[in-house]
């Protein structure tokens, strides 16, 4: 079932999203060589809870942590852990916030210490792919328009678009209908309506889109060991155009 949100509900999700965005802005300073992804987990959970919200991933489908911290070739659902982050690691931090019952979801990518040309280009293309997808999140467009915009751009840049994990409707729970693939055919699929709230969260790989699953049943890795990057926003679809509920304000578009 797809729930259409009222103006008031969208406002509440935007408040939740603003809190989530402020966590990501804090992480820009927090993430540096020598810390661990467990340090990120503790920081994020404390920050969310001390601002009167709930870290909504904890207990979701048996997941144990406030964050997913996926490093280098980990595509998504990396467990926060005590391994020390080193210069040149690419880490994607994904989280969901529940503020007064309103849920938001956003993943952001960070370089630990100094970047490389390979990482810079992958991050730039992944971020641009996200915004090209968001541009298509318009009343009257179709789901396939979003996936097509992302896939055609990322593949033209020589990258692989992950198929096994996709965007989704959000609220009242984390994962709702509709499914929002980051690949597809323009003009195909469900028609987007006023009041839908979805995530767009492309996972883009330097090599193949194919993945392998960790024995832990959660963490996905690139099959070829190449790097993977991800950015995610929660987005409300309105007559006035897409509203970024998790905007960091100064994150740039492309
Ligand atoms: N934030 C993730 C997403 O983008 C949710 C992962 S499911 C969890 O959809 F169990 F890991 F939380
Ligand atoms: Co999501």
C-alpha cells in the first residue's frame, strides 16, 4: 500500500529530516583517520537520542545498530565495528531517524583523510546521479523516469548501478511501497502522485553492479572488490516539485 502524506505529515517528516541532516553535518568533522565506525555509531546514537528522537534502524528487521557504516567495497548494511579507519577509506553512513513518529532516511559518503582522484570522481558521479533522479521525482512522472535518469548517467560514466538494493516509500515505517529502482525505462512504472514520500539512494560501483553477500546475511560487497559509493535523500513529491526532507542546506547539487 502507498500512503499519501498530508502537508502536516510532510512538515513533520521535514523536521525529522532536518535533525538527520544535522547529524551528517556533524560527521563531516567527526570522521577522520584513527577513529572507528563504532565511534561513529556511538556518536550518532547519542546525538539522535539527546535531541529527543529515536534511532529508527535499531531493532528494524533484527538489525542492531543506529547506523550502517559501509567501507570501500561494502555496498550497504556494513555493521559499525572497532576496525580503525585509515587515510583514503571511503565510508558511507546510512541512518533513519524517528522524531515524534515521523521517519526520515539519509545516507552520505565521506572520505577518511585525503581523497584520491578515483574516489573524488566516484563520489561526484554518485551525487550527481542522486540529483538527476530527484529532478525526475515530479507529480505525473513515472518511477521508471527516476531509474532511467540515474542509470543512463552512471553507466555513461563507466560505472555499475547496484540492482539488489533500491529506494522505497517511507513513513509510517522505514520501508513502504513503492519500490524505487535506480535503473529502469523512462515512461514506465507507477505514476508519481502528490503526497508520496520516497527515498532515492543510488549505490554506484566503479566496476560491476553485481554483489556478494556476507555470511552475516546483511552486508553486501561488490563482486569484483571495486569501490562503491552511495548518497540518499528522503523526498516528498509535491505540485511545487520535489522537496528534499533531509537536505543539509549546503551540500551542493551538481
Ligand atoms: N537506511 C536504510 C535504507 O536506506 C535502511 C537499512 S535497513 C536496516 O533503506 F535494517 F539496516 F536499518
Ligand atoms: Co532508504
